């Protein structure tokens, strides 16, 4: 059995580890079909062998060639560590800086078999969300991180570590890009070829940015979606006896079962693959499992009669045969009074390509969940903030839950009626989160919050680390699916109608802005959620270690990370959100300008309003910002 020290000691070459091949006890990624030419196969092999000295090529070349022919990709199974992949406490990682250790912890959590969808293929979720392209890259990255100082930055090109380069202590310790290809060559077929060649990689969202926290990462957003769907379509947030029918129990979609129960409704989730269905049931995320439609309907009727929450996993396809039949079934159910929305997997886009859903480029018969539900929440600045307690101690997580709840309760006393409901929903969530036992992998928590909430929570947690109440540093992060992290015309920006839904400036500016405002690491991805070539998105990680420097970074970076999206993505499109936009921007000392024809419109706000908006429940000296520039 290898150790953390062993896997941080670069590639094991003398001797080579035995080739154990695939573990039959683990689920494995589907076989890929890149359709390489003979010349391209030789190039893929050459690219794989670049990590090894020529003396080992005779041994490794036939082995890698066999993997390429058999699986459609070179994963280098020989170099998969025997050490159990999981988020070990941060103090156990060999390192020169805790910032690097925090990245190692997050990487290993993404590859934990309890967390990852296909751990031996380095796929965290989504069927193809890679952490790295192969195991040589994993070992080299862990080695670089173990030797890194606070005057170096690791540069990552689609899984490939370019090396450590000199940088400032205030710079990110890692800069990650995944799938950055010339736009004209961003087709799915070209992705298959580039991935097989080992030159590019699909990182989904939080897989390739090392920020995944298991199915919990989306459960709060799914809960908010279900609750607000009830409010919109049924006129009530009391969902007892209501039925929520959906599909998927994988890494992200697995959250649907837990969210349905927390919302109080009856969740029926179809899943074609028995492995994730059984996995979610064993982890306690799914109450019951059946492959009988008759039994499923019987249990739905019983739960409706008693109005008891239920999550039922149905082993089967949500619809047989094909996508076109799926659409026909939805149309019939919709005509009968059932409400339908696209929950983020580009179903409507693919249905349009199958010639079953008409409309313009981003306009369909049915809404996406962003258009009808989550878009308004994002427009108010609320999104999936998250943190990971690097001690691995559940007591630290419970304490940070309480800290976050206390902070939000303080803020909610001074907010407008428009956003009070959001605060109330989120306070309810964080107060009840522990009892729902959602931790899979690292001791992490997801919590929707706005700019002020995120900053105040981060500062309060940082202070608790400084005081010794929280025993080790905490990593703060978020899903890329957030207020300003993603440009995606068929999901996150589907409610932007000025023609800019296909522009990616917001996500790229977010990545750059987070980098020089204090993030510990940043990532920018092509693809994620709805597919390669359909979206640009980014994320970050920031280590809170109890220092004043960490507090400064949190203030600056979280300010930009939220304001960028509230301002650019929402302010231009939704007049009803302008008051909250003004509140958000002025509370952090920003000048707010909006393009208006050939002129520049400067929003004016009385000074006393701006000063009042800065006041809040953050501890003394920990407010979102000091006095900043204002325009009257």
C-alpha cells in the first residue's frame, strides 16, 4: 500500500509499479471511439510516452497502445496508486505551503471512489468530467504541489502540468485551463480526437477545477429549484403530496432524491444504470428502489394519500426508445396539466436537434429552469457558495454551519422584502443541513448566498480559525454554475435576451479577476453541464487560514466574483433588479455605470443610502469593504 509521501514523489520508475489493469469492483467509463488514423494513434502514443524516460518506452508503449485500442484513451492504469483516494486531513500532506496542501486535498477528494463516478478513469462526474487525462499527470501534479513554495505557481494545460513558475505570494498557486481550443475547432468530434491524443480535456465544471464536493454540491440549488417551482406553478411552497418526476442519480443528478425529501414532496427518479442507483441508496440519498412500474405507482399513491416525503428510485429509462418519443411523452403530460422544465442537461437543445422542439436559437416551447426559476435567484446575487473543512473533522463542519446561520440571520434583519425570502430559505437550509447527512467525501457544505452573505461568512469562519474554534484551515469555493461563473446560452445565460447570451466575456473576466484578487487557484473551462463547445465557465478555490491576508483576499475576491455577474448579466436585462444591483455595488464602494446608447449612464444614489447599505451584521472591522468611491 502506497502512502501520501509515495504519491508525492513523482513517477515511480525504478522499479515500475505492476500493471494491475482495471479494478473489476469499480464502475468504469464507457469505451470511447475517437476514430483515430494510424498516424494519429502513433501521435497519441508519442504524447503519452513524453512523461517517461526512453529506457521505459519498450515496456510502456505496447501497454499504452493496447489501452488506446481497447478503451479509446490512454489512462495509464499501471500508475494508479494503491493508496485509498480520499480527502486526508490537510496536515498529512507533505508540502512547503498549506495552500498547496489544500489543492492536493481537493484533488484527492475528486478521485475518492465514494465521490467519483469512474475513479480509475479519473472521471469525477458527468460521464466525462476529468480531473486529469491520465495517472502520470496526477502523480506529477502531486509532486509539484508538494515542492511548491509561496513564490511559485503551477500552470495546468488541460490536465498537463507545464511546471512551476516564479510568481508573487499574492498570486494564485495554480492556474488551470481545460479544453481551451480555437472556437472554430470546438466540435464534439474534434474533442474526441484531441482527448484521445492527450492534448485537451473536458473538465465538466468542478471536476477539472478540483472543487467537487459530491452530490451535495447541487442539492441546495435543486431544493431551491423545486421550492420555487412550487411557488411559480402551484402557488404554494407546501409540497406535501406533490409529485416530482425526473431522471438521473449520477454525481450531480443524485441530488434530486435528497432535495425532494427535504422539500417535503414525492420524488420519483428514473435511472438506467443500476450502479449509481444502488450507490445512492447505500449512501442514504435514496429511500427506496424498484424496477417495477406497478410498485412505483403504488408507492406514489400511498405517499400522496398520507402526504409523506418519499424518494423512489426507478431502475429503468424515463422513456423508452429515443429522444423524440421522450418529447412526445412530455407534450402529452404537459397538455394534461403537468409542469415541465429543462433541468440543465441541454435536453431542449438536443430535442431541437432531433427536430422535436421548435423555436429560435435559444427559445423553446418549454423553459429552462434558469429562465423560469433560478435566473431570478442569480439576478439577486444568490448562488452556490461552498466550503470544505480541511481537518476532516465533522465538528468543524457543524461549527461552520452554525457560524453561517448566525451570520445570515443577522443580515436578514436588514434586507428588503424582495430578498428576505431567499435569506429565509437559505437559513432554513443551513440550520437543517447537518441532520440530512449529506456529506460524501470531504467535510463540505453548500449554501446559496449573495455577495454580502458570502463575504461575511468567509470572514467569520476565518476569524474562528484564528481563534482556534475551527481546528484547521477552510477552503471556500463555489460551483461554476453561479451568478457570474458561466456563460451558457442554453442554461446559465438562457434568460439573457439582448443577443449576448453567446458571448463569453463574463466567465473569462471572472477567471482573470478572481486570479489577481486573491484566489488560491482558478480554473477556466470549455464545456460543462451542457457540453463541449456550448459553454465557457470558471471556478476558484481560496484557503482561509485565519490570517489578515486571507481576510483581505476574501473581501476583494468575493466582491468581484459576485458583482461581475449581478452587474453584467442581470443589470442590463432586468429593470426590476436594479435596486438590488445598486445596493450590491454601493455596499462595496463600486461605481456603477451602464451603457445607454452612446452615452454612459451613471446611477446616482444618495450618500446616506450607500452608507446605510454598508452597515450589516459582519463582526466589527469585518465589513464587506471600507469606505469607497461614490458618484452622486
